[in-house]
C-alpha cells in the first residue's frame, strides 16, 4: 500500500517537472520521433534479410554439392563413426 502511494507521488513529481517547461515536452517528442524512425528502418532491414534468406535460390537443395550432405546421409544410413579420446579395444 505504501509502495503504491510512493510510486504515485513520484509519477506526479516527474510529470509536473516535465510539463513545467514546454521545452522538456519538445525534447521528449523529438526523441520519440527519432526512435520511431529507427524502429521503422530496423523493421525494413529485417524484412529484407528474411526475404533474402528465404529466397528460392538459397533453399534449393539440388544446387548444393554432394559433399555437404555426407554427414547427414551417414546419419540416415547409420554409417557414422564416432571418434573418442580413449581407445576402446
């Protein structure tokens, strides 16, 4: 209960200090606008990267060499040999 009262008093004090001078509000609004632009640029960049990485050329498995699939083919057939540090005889 007392924590809630302290929080309300602090919010009131901060709000009254911010709105006491119009320049403070302008600084906050300018900062919000710049952050909004940065988020938009980041979203566009992320969208472009996802579209590039999900393109058909990169997902086409036929265009890759057979050497890249040797380990996975070995897993499918069960022919993978594991190496250990201690030699078991």
